[in-house]
C-alpha cells in the first residue's frame, strides 16, 4: 500500500507543478484506485463483511503479494499492435479478478467474527498457503530481475497466480 500512496503523491505533485490546484491534483491522482471499489463492494456484499474491512484486506493482500507492483509492470508494457493492446488489457482484467477472488478466499476462511483483525486473518491465510505463495513469489523474483518484459512472461506469471488461487481454494 505504501507503494500506491507514494505513486499517488508523486502523480499529484507532478500535476501541482503544472499548475493544478493541490486538492484537485490529489483527488485525481487517487482516481486510479477507484476501479477497485467495484470488486471490494461486490466481495463485501457477497461475504457480509463491512466494505471498510474488505477494502483493508484487499489492499493489504495486494501489498503482501506485490500485486500492485505487478499491475504497474503490466501497465508499463509497451504495445506494438492491436493484439498486444488486447493482451495487456486482458492481463489487467485477469489480475483484478485474481485479487478479488483471493480477497474473498481470505474472508471466507478466516473471519468467523466480522470484527476480527484483518491483518491477523491475512497472516493466518498466508501461513496456511505458504507453499503456493512461495511459488508466486519465486515467479515475481524472476520477473523483478529483468527490466524488459515480454508478453509471454506476463502470461506465465498470471497462470501462476491462477494456480495460487486454485491451490488455496483446495487447502481451505
């Protein structure tokens, strides 16, 4: 989450330097995260958990699994043609869906009491699913070594995230 906050503040500062009013610049900078509200509210309703608790989990989970970092890599991937643009959009949608599903899993498996601390629930889930999570982290580590990525790498990484999602479902 710290990475997202820094990114939002950096965007806002850039707009402020260009003459945009401070309050408006910060408001607009945070709009990029607004899309997540759709997934958060749907999961909250589905699981009967407060939206604030669900949002907290959604963003902490994304932080712990470096999903925002991965999204930035997808967004910065250059496209040379229509098919690559479609692939990049598909990767973004797939990543959003995976984060939504993983958030729902954590809520299903660890929150018998809606007031239970989200961090504790997430820690329990991460511990219980460490083998699958380690595989995802290994893929990300390999990804982080390079600075140039090709579409095949994104496809393989997202497949590993899908497997994480499926394997964690069976562990529950």
